[in-house]
């Protein structure tokens, strides 16, 4: 593994410089600084004081209510400024460590003995302050009421961080307006999402794809896989990409997007880390009960489905300390109908002389018949109107127990259970029968008219084609479980420890995958790509005539994937100086992934005694009505094998991976002032060591045999981050780090897979000896905070990745690959051309970009207009790498990288009602390197419009109305970056919800 000595030296040099600064800080513990705080409400004045000094203010609300401060202008120590600020206000304020304790001079009648929220949270306290605070005030993380307040809370958390991060917070359950977490995350600068069946599914962060983003849930890394109903969107997602569609957004009260890397963080996310946090009982001042229900519908369906949430929480003072318990639950069911036009892909073809009609020009005839290799014409394969219908059911339950036996000990147990179940029906009408348009044309097909643009057939009129219609019925379910115990202990005033023990498991089961094909012979059709997408297709026969169709083929499939994490951590922190501390820790993580895919195919068409299929006209929205088989009824009629066994394993899909990682880190932290400028910084290094075991089957001359391959890798990851408040409310951040991302699960398999089509096929092999992605990163940002009204931020980043993993593909004779001939398709031989691909460590890649974000309340406007506000962000990212496509080295943009992405929200909010409308734009991006004569494949740009409005009927009852994907944006896929040949163009409709939430 290569080592960039320059970056490592820079990071350690910064660490040494920070450490050298510590003694000077200890000598001058209270430097003078400039204050400009006007006379105002005391709570607001203390908020300004907290922002200026970085000290946390703790007080009971009743102590501050109705009190005024004095103005403080000039250069003072924090103690002097605090004394002037609170003089004659009727309170006594003192600085304890990094905290300010505020108490009434004499007991007040309104002072309640019950613990209340912190008024202005400003970061962590020192141990001495924590002990004192235990007698006066509860320190909570976030105080949030309403959308505008949630923006303020998120802004405060962003400001207090040392490295670059963004936060989404929600005080009450159901505050997120989106269908799932992916859609909530798309509002964050640098985040772009992929969509499937009308919902967000996976995310890309700063131009890097889902595999480069690490997901933490309640402090430990997790993985959750689901499935797409679309074969050309990846189908079952056995990857490191976390599927955020697994969870309802209502189960979480905070999502943190950590873009900078620090040594105390787990390694493994070059793009960044998404930290998900569920609610805990100590998040609330006392008891809390929330109930909510929504009705949901979609413009492509005629059903109304429920979305229900509930939360109950309480805390008690007992003889053994303070105890709290919380449980929350969310249930969602929604129906999705997505439909449009798609094809299998585009490939190079030849057409037999006898298959070309007299109206085709001599020049076009010559190209179609005589061209060879990559000079042949590309044609769409199996052009088909298609419909996907899914009934999706999502269940989530969280539980949390917290116990604080004394001021020095705190522990919690967080539990989570979730399921996502899909029942899907997929339909298509395609020219894919025996005499098909799925490769070279040599049968009864006849080309009557054609238009060729560049190297692509963009218009064709065909007759003598055998049509193949299909119905796939599938059922799948993902089950996620997690249990995490966290403990914290204050050993001395200067030394504290925390520990974590966690277990998480995600299990995907797809026990039903019944697919039936029917055929109608000697038909005609015309397809027209001249206007790009969407594609126009017309047929020269009655597509609803059941007498034309006979049973052709039936497939049965089963899928299974399980991912399991076991994690243990022990960390410590030592405050060895007033402004300095040292963090250290060790951890062990055991990750296991296992799975398989089983398949059985029966070809009926050449069987003279084949039974008749059960057919019907498609019953869901489609581009046109057409006859389809009823898969379940036809399977019942044929009695075909559906309960598959290990003997039905598909080559290359049955493999298991085990990764065991041991890590340790040390990190120095500084919180001081340089002159009058507050400075926060950290610098450290993390060591990791990973042992990998990959078990599967590989091809030999004797056939497929089981094998196990072991490998290991380790390394050091230095990191340093700095945050300097160069002026009041203006912060500069700098960061430099090294991090890794582990190879894709499929890339590490000790296995190979073979798939065939009528025009050839593909072989995909793994490579367990791959080294991980390794990236050196530098970044900087400038942030300006406009009091409580908003902020503006500009950031830049650069990542240089060594040993970037890429695919290598080539079109070769199947016999040259070395796989057994028994895996070939019908009528194929060793001379059949297959696309062969495998992952390799390439020469590396780089990515650079910039982020801009602004959020502003329009409080400077008069009257009702002051309730308006806007939030906007835009990200630019650029990166590329080399890949071998059909044996030729090509330079392509990184997979899942959109050059531009942006989000904009306009909001209006009062205490009684509010509304907001949001736009999410994602530029086009590649999802593959291509093949079969195509260079690259990907998606065109999208813009999604969402809106929500609320009315607080009473202080406890809220009415909410939402509209999602109001633009009914199409999912538009293509292949080849030059020709941009359409492969899929579908729409999933607009989603609307209306509901009530009641807080007791």
C-alpha cells in the first residue's frame, strides 16, 4: 500500500504545533477579548456571551425570565465581561471550567425543583463543571420547536464542530417531511440520492458513490440491504451501500453528516460518515407521548395507505439515581406504480442479407450486413413498455433505557427493530421471442425501414418478429435488528472513559421470484428513438388478443443475504491542561456477510405437450394495454419447481466474507484562544488491521470447486482539523486526513458468475486480493453566522485516491475465460463472444469540488414578510479514473459522481401555521463503465419538487399536508456517453399525504 509521506508529515507537524501551544495557554488562561453585547433580554445576552467565549451557559428558565442585561463593549476577560453583563440583573453568574452557572441571588417563587433544559448549549463541559451542573440544570443537545428552530439548532451544532459537518435535527417525532431518511438527507450540502420505486434509496456524498459512505446507527457501523424491482437498477443490493429506504424517517431525531475525518472516528468512509441517532428518554425534560397518523396516496395508484407513528417516553428520580425509558414505533404502507419504456441494453449487431427489405438504402444495407467488430451498428435490445407495481410495508420499533446512578456514571441501552417488505409485480412486452430483436438478426425478422444516426439505429420498422411478454411476481423482506450498550464513567475530574458494545444484523430474504414468459410469433412493430427519451413504440397487431400467445418459459429464483456486525470499543479522555485534552481508544469490529442466489429455468416452447398459460390484460397503469401471463396461476398449473435447494445455486453468487478489524487511536484536542480569536483543533493518528476471509467457488479445468482465500492489510491514518473564529461569527476551518474505503463485497468474492442472453452473455469474477481504496484529503471552509437569522458557508475539498479499484472488461471467446461449458446458454458454444469483467487495483483517481450553502430568515422584512426564509446549497464535484472497456483504456467520470447538485427551500412559518417548498437537483452521472460497444452508462439529470404545510390547530394538535415529487420527475437511464442511447424512461407519480400529530 502506497504512503504519501508529505501528507503524513504535514498532519503530524500540525499535531506537534498544537501540542506546543498548550503550555502557553495554561499560563494565560483568561485572555482579554473584544465584546460588543447590547443591553437586552438576559437570555439573549447570555447567548451572545456564550457565542463569543465558547462557554456553555446553564440555568433554569425561570431564573432568566423577565430579566435584562447591561451592555458590554470593549476588551475584557470573560470573567470581567460576565460580571458587567449580569450586574444589577438579580442573578449570580460564575465560570466553572468551560461552563457558566447562573443562579438567582435569592430563591424565587417561580423556581421549580424539577430539572429543566439548558438554555444555550455551547459544547461539552469539563468534568468539574459536570459535577456542579448536576445539581442545577440538565444539559441537552438540542432545543427545537418548528422548522425554523430546527434550522437554528442544526446551525449551532455545525458551528461548534471542529471539522466540517452538517446536521438535521427533529425535536418531535414526525418532524421530517420525507418518505424515508434518504429523502431527508438530500437537503444536506454535498448529498445526492438515487431513487427507486418513487422513494430515495441510497446516497452519494461529495461526488463519491454509496460504497464510499459509512453509516453509523447509535454509535456503531451498520449495513442494511434491500432490493429493487428493476433489473437495470441493480436488483438485490449486496453491496456496502446502505439502503436508507429501510427506515421511516420518524424513528430518528438527529442525522449528522460528518464530512471531515478525525482519528477518533472509525476508518472506512472516504466520502464521509452518516451518523443516525434515535431518541432517548433523557432527550426530553419529562414525560412525552406523541401520536400521529397520515393517509398517503399516489397519482399512479387508486389506493390510500396509512402512515402511523407513536412515541412514549418518561424519566424518574429513584433511590438508585435517575432512570428513563422510551419506545417509539412507525408503520407505513404505500403502493407504487412505476411505468414507462425500457430495453435490456444496446449492442453491436449484424443483419442477414435476407432480413433486410427493399426500402432500406444500399449504404445502410452494407453497414448492417458487412461491418465487423466495434464498427458494427448498435441496436436496442428487447425494446419494451414496462410496468412495475409494488406494495411496500415498513415497520420500525425503537427502545431506549437510560440510567444515571450518580453524577459520574451514565449508561444506556438502545434497541432497534425494522422490517421492509415488498410484494412486486413486473410486466413487459418485448420483441424477445425465438426470432428476437436481441442480437444478430438471422431468423424470420424483416427490416422494412431504418434510420441510422452515428452508430445507432434510432428508427426501425420490423416484421416477422416473435414477441415475448412476461410477468414477474416477487416477494422479499429485509429484517434489521440492533442492540447497543453505551457506558460513560468520570474516573476523576480530569479523566473519563466511555465504552460501547453493539450487535447489528440485517437479513434479506427473497423466497418468491416467479417469472413466466409467453410468445406470439410473426408480429410487427416500430420503435422510434429520434427524439431521445421517451421512446415511441407502435405495434401492427392487437396487443390485447389472448389467442396469439403460448407458454414459452418459466423461471424461479430465491435470494438470501445476511450482514452482521459485532463491535466493542473502549475510549478515554484526559484533560491534562485547562485547554487541552488527550483522547485515546481501542476497538474491535467483526463483520460477516453471507448469501446466495438460486435459479431454475424451464423452457416450454419446444415442448409439444406444454400447458396453456393463464393470461390476462395488464391490470396496472401502462403505456398501452397488452396481454400478460399470470405468473402465480401459471406456475400452479405447470407444477414447476419453486422450492429451490443448494443444487440450484447460480455460479458465483454463493460466497461468504469475514472481516475482523482491530484499531487504536490517539488524538490531541485544543480549545483555546489566539489573541481574541477562539481556536478549536484536533490532531491524531489511527492504526487499523483487517483480516479478510473470502469463501466461494472458482472455475478450474475440473469445473467449479469450493475455495477459501485469506488476505490482510493494515495502515496508519493521520488526521488534523482546525476551527478558528477569525472574527465574531466568522469561522475558518482547515482539515487534512487519510482514510480508506474497503472494496465492494462483490469485488472481494472468491467466486465468479455467468449470465447469458440470446446474443452472448457476460462473466463477472471477483478478486479477494484487492487492496482497499486509500485517499488523502484536504479541505477548507469559510462560515459566517448572522446571529439567530442564518449563515453562509463556502467550502472546498480535494481527495487523491491511490490504488483506485475499477473494472476491467473485454469481449472474448467464452472458451478463453476458463469457465466450464456447462454454464453456457442454449445453442451457445465455446466460440460465443462474452463480456468478461473483473475488478482490479487501478492507478488511482482524484476528486475535487466546492460547496456553497446559505440559510437566512427574512426577519429584516416588515410585518408578515418577516416570517419568510430561504435555505439553499449547491455542490460542484469533478473526478475521473481510467477503465478498460472492450479492451480499450478509457477515461471516465467516477461512478455516481454528479458534477452539480443543489437544494433550495423557501419557507414561511408562524407559531400557528407554516409552509415550505423544496427543490432537489442532481446532475447526470455514470453508474457503470459500459461494454458491448458502449462506453459508460448512467442517468440523466433530475429535479424533484416537494412541498409541505402545517397548521397548529391547538398547542398540542398539528395538521400536516405534504406533496412529494410534485414534478413527477422521470428516471431516465442511458448507455454510451457519446450516443446517450436510452435504456429506461419511467415515472412513478406524485405522492400526497395528509395527517395529524398530537403531543401529550
